[in-house]
C-alpha cells in the first residue's frame, strides 16, 4: 500500500477563499441589477421576480400597505421604503417601494 500524502491548506487562506466566492458577482434571472464587489442593487416587480445575488436567491412577493414582501433563501421578510432588514447572510435596504415594485440594496453582513 502506497503512503498517503496529505495537503494542508492554511485556515486563513481557505476562509478567505470562501468569503470571496459569493463576491464573484451576480447571476441574473431578472433585469435591472447592478453589483459592486460587496453589494447589489436590484429592482424587482411582479409576483414572480427572482434574482440570485451574492450567492443567495432573492424573490419578490408583492407590496401590501407600503411594505414589500421578500423571500431570501427560504426566509420571508418585509420592509418599507428606507427600512433595512437582515435575512440570512444579507442585509437588505428597501430604497424604493411602489405599488408593484421594490428597489433593494443587498450587502453581505
């Protein structure tokens, strides 16, 4: 039996790589998405709008009483214009809420 070789990756290098993976960009399944290194701004409208940003799926469920309903990786949250909420690994700021759309800035942390 041949000896087994073990390769050790320094924990800091591995952790850094894992943190940078979601920052690689946005995969868009909806229009109106703009991303920088650590955040994305997206405008969602309609009941079935969905986008994948920063490694997380963000869905839009509509607006009721001035609050936008959002689903982030299976968790439901809502926010009013100017309000920020935390959902999973993302902080979401609803920068604009209208009768049928929302503009959200999402950032990690």
